[in-house]
């Protein structure tokens, strides 16, 4: 979703967009946006500059332009 968007997105926006386009459906979890948010932050903290994502502002993520 981030690759298709010109702007940074919040985890909830990513989940909603993925569901609307049929890319992904929640297997019944109550807070998939919280799970996605935690996973993105974990990747950023673990991989640093090599992470696929970049935190652009509080609660919003974009693609890391340095990683192709």
C-alpha cells in the first residue's frame, strides 16, 4: 500500500486500504492495525537504515527511500 500511495500512512489507513483492494483480510483479530504498527516499528528498530519502512511523523510511515 505504501508503494501505491504518494503520502505516508497510519497503520489503520494501511489496513483499511489493503482490505478495500482485496490484498489482505484480517483473520479475525480485533486490532490488526496495532499488530501492523508494532511489526513496522520492530523492523525499523531492528534493521535501522536497512528497514523497508521509515517513520515520517508520529504514527505515520512511508517507504524508506534508501532501500530499493
